[in-house]
C-alpha cells in the first residue's frame, strides 16, 4: 500500500483515523494489509466494531456525584440486608483491621472491674498527721512500715490489713479497695523489710484506677459504622470477644486491552487499584483481580455479566472512550443503565458509572493518572458510604497555598493536579512540586508517585500564581515541611502584605472611581475581587465585600459617581487599543462590566446547550458553553453539547428543564444561515410565548457595541417561554466565544435574561 493511499484512508475513514497513530502510519509499509486491516478482509466484522457508543452529556463532578448518591441509597439497603444472614464474627487481630462495625458495642462490665494500681510502689493505709505512727525528720513527716507481701500484676489481689504494714505492688496490680493508697516507689526509702513512706499527700485512692473509671458498665464504646482501627481493636479485646461487623464488600478489578494480553504494555492499573483498595479499606473489601479483558465485544459483555452476578462492585479500566475497540461502555449501555458517561473533569473525562442487574460499575479511563484521580473522586467516597452506612460525602477538600505557579490550560474542565502538600511550622498547608504540561498528562503514572494530594484548578484558570489558595483533596498523610523549605512562604507573606496595603489604600481613596483605574491601568477594584475570589475559593460577592470594605451595592450607593463622557470615550479608546483587560476579557467597553451577577439570578437555575457538530464529535473542545455559564455568574451550570440536529437540540432543552430544574436555558451556536444552522428552527416550535423584545435587544446591542457592526444582524436570535411547565425561558446566542462574550459581558443583558426567567417562573 502506498503512503498516499494510507493518507487517503486516514482522511476518509473515521475508523482508520482513530486506529492509526503517527507511528503506525510511518511503519505501515512494513506490515501486511490482511493482517493489520481487518476491515478489508472481513468488512462485516469491522462494521460491528465501528458502531459508535451512545452520546452522553458531559456532566459536572457534582452532577455525577448526585447520580451516584441516588444509586447508593437503594444499594445500601440491599447490601445491609446481607448482614442479617451473618453471625457475629470473632476478632482475630489483625485480620479484621479496617472492617466496619454493623452495630453499637456496649460494655457488659465496667473497666477496670477492680481498683487497679497505676504505679510501682507500696500499698498503704492513709493516716492523718496526728496518727501515732507518724514521725518527723527535718520537718518532713513519715512513717516506717513493714512490708508483708509482694503482689505483682497478674498474681492476685493486693490488700493491707493494718496501718503499720505495706504491700509492694506494680502497675496493673488489682487492689481490694480504693480506701487504700499507692505511694510510688520513687518517694519511698527501703531498708530490708522496712519501707519509709511520706504522710503528707497520701490520701485514699492515690495512684489507683477506680472501678469503671475507664469504661462504665453499659457505656457505648464504639458506634455502628466505626472503622476497626488498631486502637479500637485493642479496646474491643478487653470488652467483647464478639462483635457484629458489616459484610465484606466483594470488589472486582479488571483491566482491558489486547495490548495487555499480548504483553505489549504492562497492566499497571490493576495492581494500582488493588493496592489503593487495600490501603484505604483493609480487610473490609475482598478484591477479585480478573485477567485483562480481550478487545472483543461478546467476550467483554459476557465477562461483565458474570462479574455483575458474582460481586458487589465492579471497577474496570479502559475501553470507555469513543474508539473502535472501546467495548466496556457499549456493553454497559446494552446490558445495564449508564448513569453518566462523560465527566467535566481533567483527567478522567470518559469516566462512566452504570448499574448492571443492580450491581454498580465504575468504568474508569485506561490512562493510569485518570484511573488514579477518578478512584479518589468517585470510587472511594462510594465505598466509604456503603461500608459506613451513611450518605456519600466528599471527597472532602481543604484549601492549600500554592508554593509555585501552576498552569491550567483546559478552558472547559477543572483539573485535579497531582501534588505534594506539606505543613509549615505554623500549621499552614503548602502545595509544591506541581508542574503542568506533559508532566501532568493522564498517561504519566509517574505524576501519581510520591504525591499526597490532588489540587483542583478551575477551568480556564491559565497560570495560577504562587500564593493562591486552591481547593485540594488529600490522598495521604501530610508531613511537616522540610528544614529550610519554609522560605517558600516568605514571598507569599510579602505579597499578601502588598495586597492588604493596596486594598486598604483603595478603601481610603473612595474618590478614585473604578473607571479611572481602568483607564489608567486596565484593572479596578472588581479585578482585585475576582482574583481574591479565585485564590480564596469564595463567592464573588464575599470577595467584593473584602476589597470594598462593605457590600458592593452599599459602596456604589455611597461613593460611585456617574462617569463623564470623556471617561467613557477614554475607556473605549484604551481598551480597543490594549485588546485585553486585567480580568482577561476581550476588547470593547461593552464587555468589561465590573458588577456582581444580578440578584435575581441567585434563585434561577441556568442550563446551557452548545449546538455544534464538530464539538459534539470531539473535533474541538467546547469553549462557548462554559463561557456562557461563567459570564452569567453560574460557572457550575449544566452544559450540554449536542450536534446541529433539531431533535437533539429540542431534547437537550427539555431535559435541562425537566431533569435539571433549569428555568433559563441559553443555547449557543447554530443561529447563522448555513444548512446545519437549525437552532432557531428547533426552538421556535417549542415556545408558547415569544420574547421579541429580548431578540431585538440582542441584535441592537450587537450592532452598537460589537466590532461586527451591521453584520450582527446576520445572526437569528430567538427568545421566549418554553411550552409546558414548569416555566422556562429559552434564548439562542451565536456560537462564537467572542460573540458570546460581547453579549453576556454586559451586566444589563444578563440581568434582563434572569429577570425574564424570574417573572416567567412566578406567573
């Protein structure tokens, strides 16, 4: 086969385009056509492998967790019912380390059951200073007693019958009564069988543990759901030899891929997931390692059915993307119910969660770093909730200070970056050793070695500077920072001081307006607020109150003055010339509004539909949809990507309203004049009331403010109230991110859209 023929096949056939890597292309002239192109030799067999998996909307991590929670609620009852068939288990130590108690454990007897010595010393009867046996030397009162017995721990009950006698005891010796006292041996003088003991301070019960002083009879010493730790195991040994524990969770771990079977690549995911389960859950899980699955649909399907029937939870890796051999996701679609099949997460986008005959399946990506991250994000919280019989929580995050710059280039997906977190001498958590680019790619397992944290960077963050505070998921214990390393905080502290001084100065100089700052330096108080919100991980309103020294609306009412025409003109000139503002917005005065999202938006749930054939096929990442969400002040809004197809668009809009509770749906894309631009045709028949005022507003605003000028009228905006209930306002916008930013960068337009949704919802 010639090289030109190979290029033609790659260009024309989707299968070959996905199957042929550059290395394979360059080496094809050494290969046999019949051996390496099964579609040429067996077209029917190839056609079955080319059937694409179903399209799944890309859901946020929180939306995915909610779907997992729904499955967990039903599955917990099923799993806990198994416990009723089990007898209480004995406690072989340490075989049950990590198991979980299924019922409260109460002490049948007090502990200790007898008064017990807590010192090595002499057991005596206390006396007053006036007692006849008391003597004095150099002003120190003492008594001389005859030692009549020696009772060490484990050798019976110690007692003293008379005031002039003593008994030697050790720590743990049982004592007849707490009316006695133990004088520690360091305070005594011994001469033969005579011991000299002090008088002052020797009172009844001295150095004795009374009955039930550690644990009272009937006291609950461990609650249902408690994990059996080394300390708890030791305690239970002294209280109860038999306890009721939750059933062991049977977890199957299976990798997939012919490259593993043919030993072209090592199965790294299987051992890693096995070790993570052992490390996190001990003997509470019974792990079944299954040989890697061959890239064959029928064999994959049967293997998954067998695992669903024989185990409690199945964890697979690989074969969940959109390749011609990704059969796990397809088998789950055919034999079970896929709850989600695409996650707005980096790494881990193809992660799939499904049930097959009631058995939960976590189908993780094949890239090892993706499998590592998604285990902590999804699998571990599910197993914890199942074993401890509580709601699914977490993963619980803390905030850490970055010890170096981090870079996040994905405009759509937040990224969990593998990092090392250490504690400074004053207790602060600092993340270091984080590098972007190829060092954090999902195939690089080395990025998971030696780390103890996953730092979550927001989508489109760009370079997150040293000193910023970011949410972080801890995956292992945090060690103190190394000697000399604490100097990394010096710059952070200095930079924080600069920020505080700048904020204090701006709070004092209320005569300086934001537009003046923008015209002079390209940033203002609102830029500082946005940066603070990103670094601190707080809402923008809270960040503004920190920067302004009061609620933003109050500051505007007190100090903001109308901008002069000269200032407005200067604003337009400066930002047209400079092209960007400090907050990263594009050019034009119309798109740099530094006001908080309208208050009406807080009660309105937003949904976004990106209409694009190429974005839905993965040719490029969707930038416009997440941009719509961010500009509306709803960065966590549901964003769905669909092809330019009327039925797909209509289904996505209705689904956002009915299943996600959205009262405002904004579409982006498909509003032009090409044959595939069908968004208005999809939306118009669905409306019961058309909002022509909003449509005119979008066109007029674009014509006046956009660089496109009159060409803005080549867009076909549609707006109105969706037919049926609950009420939902739908608005169509162009697909260009620049056009989206020009429109929604204006606070007034965003306010109008949310106000329309609010009014429609209340009528």
